[in-house]
C-alpha cells in the first residue's frame, strides 16, 4: 500500500486527529508498513500463538468502597454544576 498525503489526511480525519506535520506522518507510516511487510515474510507456521506475554496470573483483591471526597467537594471542583449535579456539554445532537 502506498502512503501519501491524502491517505494520512483521511486517516487523521476518520480518527479525529489533528496531524501537525503530514509529511512526517507519511514517512512514519511508510516505515511502519515496510516493517510489517518484512514481518509478513517470516515463516510463522511452526510458532504457537501467544496469548499472554508472561506466565503471571491476575492478582485479585476485594473491592473496597471508599469515600475519597464528599458530594459537596466533587460539585465544588466541577467546572459547572448546580446544587446536585455536575453539568457537562451536550455531545450528541439530533
């Protein structure tokens, strides 16, 4: 696959990214794809799939409810709040 300015700009648009240096991103993505092509040349038919990087098992602990801050403290630190709730900007428009 050929990476050019149009591809980088389209990916940036789809990912909602603000790419400051498109030419640098073109070069970076091209290097990544070149590396991936080299990896695809390897014969991995005798390699067992890797699920976990280590043999460690999750260390579970009991959940403990802690009241780190009060309701009033949370509202006091909010950028915008009324007497009971933190107000946030509407993110879905219909």
